[in-house]
């Protein structure tokens, strides 16, 4: 996604994360409220940065906390000790399901990290990796509708960039009818 302006990258990875939230809710229905709020806040804050290009109070802390949650899930998946215990509502699930949960939360984490990144290369890297994980989740869950929606969302934003509709300063956000710019 190196061809996308910074705010478009942030908007895209945040949109991908937002599209995965229903899957997360179905895979981890008893997700602790604190973790659920953290994931939603990471996505919503990234959306705000892409749309308003304003500093969001607490976003750096949110990016750190959600990255730590991804790390704890990763350690658990590898059978390594976790400093802060994960709730039984996730550790008692099948390994494949925990992996998919971890991947979804990683996309949300990447949206937050893209929003706090200070250079386009880091933002693009987080965007690229986030999109890859989102596609991976769609394939893991065998959700062809989600895979098609992700492909279409990405293609639409890339087309806007090709047509020169977006610059680094362009606010970008998603609505029910598609990408919007201001």
C-alpha cells in the first residue's frame, strides 16, 4: 500500500479491523469487557486520525496495550509463560480459534500503530501487514463474503488514489455507501 497517502493507509487498515469485529465477537463471545473496549477503541481512534488528522488522547497507550494483548495471545499459542494471565474464556478455546482471535486483534493493533506512526513507511508497513492478516482471517474462517468485501474495499480506495482524489492531507473515512473524503 505504499502508493496510498498516510491517512488513506490508516483508514484502510482501520476499516479492515472494523470489518473483523463481528467475527471476533462470534469467536470469543465471552471476551472480557476491558479487552473488547480496548479493541474497539483502537479501531475507532485510528478512524478518527484518518478522518480528522487530530491527535487522539491516549492513542499511544491504546496502541501499546493492544499490542501487549496480541503478544500475550501469541505467547499462549506457543506454550510460553504469560506474565499477565489470559482469561479462561479464551485459553479454553481450540488453538485454531485462539489463533484467529489473535490475528483479528492484531489487525486492530496495527490500525492503532499506523495512526501513531511518525512516517509513511511505518504507516504503510502496518497497513500492509494488517491487510494480510485480515485476508488470512477471512480465509481461516472460510468467510467468502468477508474476503470479497475486503477485496472490494481495498480496490475502491486504491482506485481513488489512482484517480488522484486523495493526497496526504485528505481526510478519509468509510460510510455505509463507501469511501468518503473531505
